C-alpha cells in the first residue's frame, strides 16, 4: 500500500481550479439503511439497504483573494447547481454536482492577525464519480 500526503489537493469548479484552497473537509458518502428489526431477529438489530446513496454537505476554506470568493458567493446567490471536482495528489479524483449553500468570511482579530479566509459549504446533488 502506498501512502500519500493531502498537500496539493485541488478543488475545481468545472475545469477551473478554485484558487486559495486552505482546507477541505471531504464529503461523507453513505448508504441509507432501513431498520428491519423484529421480535424474531434473535436479539440483534437488522437492516436492509434503503437503496439511496447520500453525499453529506462538506466545507472548504479559502484564502480571501477578491476573485474566487466573488465567484462562489455568486453561485450561492444564483442558487444553481454547479459541477465540481476534488483532485487528489495521487491523480485520483471525485467529480460531482453541488449547490453552494453557505458562504462565511472568517472573523478578523487585530490582536491576533491571521490570513483572511472564508468558508463555503457545498451540498452535493446526485451521484459522485470516483476515478
């Protein structure tokens, strides 16, 4: 097994890299389950697949550059689903459609200056292609 660093992970909007990515929380992919436990289950909880795969919301944090933040803010206001891709440094990628549902500039503290950043929450819609 080969291990890889997460450094160099990129987030794309369409075919354009979204500049200034600082941190990316990868989306959780899960299969909805239906509880089938009954009095004859032998004292154990039982389940079947609900046949619906769900991709949870996830957040990305960017450095505030004046251009990228305007693009993602516009996507939030427009309320349209866009095409995105997470490209990992090992040449693997996850491609999916998502709605931008939150845009939050980080606070500014004069007594403890930090890189000015903002976070964006993506809500995936539909399937994800893992390549």
